[in-house]
C-alpha cells in the first residue's frame, strides 16, 4: 500500500480507496481479514486513529465488517452493491472531469468527443 504525504487527499481516504479497489476487483475476497489496525498503522508509520477512520469508512459502505476482538473482514460480494460502488466512483471521476473541462473552456461536444476517443482505445 502506498501513501502519499503530500497528496491533497487525506491519508485515511487514500487507505480506504486502495482497500476499496482491492475488494471491488476481487483481490480481497469475502471473509478475507484486513490487516490489523495497529499493524497497518505501524507499517505505514501513521496514527492508529487514521487507520481506524479508513476502516470505518469501508464499514459504513458495507464493504467490511468489524468482528469484536478479531478485526475487520471483507463482506460477501453483493453484485448490486459492487455495481453501485463502481457507479459512485464513475460519478466522482466524471464530476472532476467536467469541472476540469469547464475550467479549460471546453464545450459539451468536445468533452463527448474526448470521452468517445478514450472509450475506443483498446487496453
């Protein structure tokens, strides 16, 4: 896991984002334990409170569950919930792209052409 101290994104959000991606892509599977809060904080050289905040965010989203005295575990994959999480991420990214396009003075058609061109690029 990589944390960028000079990022505009808070550290707990960076942690939550990376774990969220691992869960949504299936790298972390249902029932898998997350690293212990203390161990992750120690590994990343950050506060336990920061790590706890990231885990609580994932818990609030329904991606993980806390087991008293045992830590956090990945919840069973609910395909509908996963699709909703992906849609939420898409909306966030598109909102940022629209903001950037408006600052750059691009119109709707230019943005659509750019999206179409990017969509058509093979991975």
